[in-house]
């Protein structure tokens, strides 16, 4: 099974999240077990390095797991994971020391 995940940012007052870019693929070497992902309620900071996307931070509002399976070709098994991070009023300096 291959895993792909995408983080979307939900600004305060918005009804729909903003798509933050391409999904990220976990390599075959990393699929011995599913990737560790933040749970609903976890605080997350996404720092984009070397790309034009804006970095953002917030709390995980929802996670959606969409599975694609093939009876004929097991190498086509995929899990698409979408994580919505909502903007919050949080002092990140108080979360860690």
C-alpha cells in the first residue's frame, strides 16, 4: 500500500479549506507501517522550505482517508489522506519550551 497525504489550511471564518499544494508520497521503504500522522486536535505547523507555498500553523480539524484497491494489481493499492488544519489563536511559544 502506498500512502499519499495532503494538508489543507482552513482560515478563521472560512467554510472551505485552501488547497496547499501537491500531495506528498511516502516511499515504498517507508510503507512497512503507515506513516505517523497528527490526530484531530493536534497542533501542527507546516513549514515550506525552498518552495513558494506559504507556511501555516493550526489545529487538526479533520482527517479523511480514501482507499483505492485493485483486485487485479496489488501494487495499485493506495491510501489518500487529507488533513485539514484550522487557524487558531494560540501562542506557539506556550506550547513548547
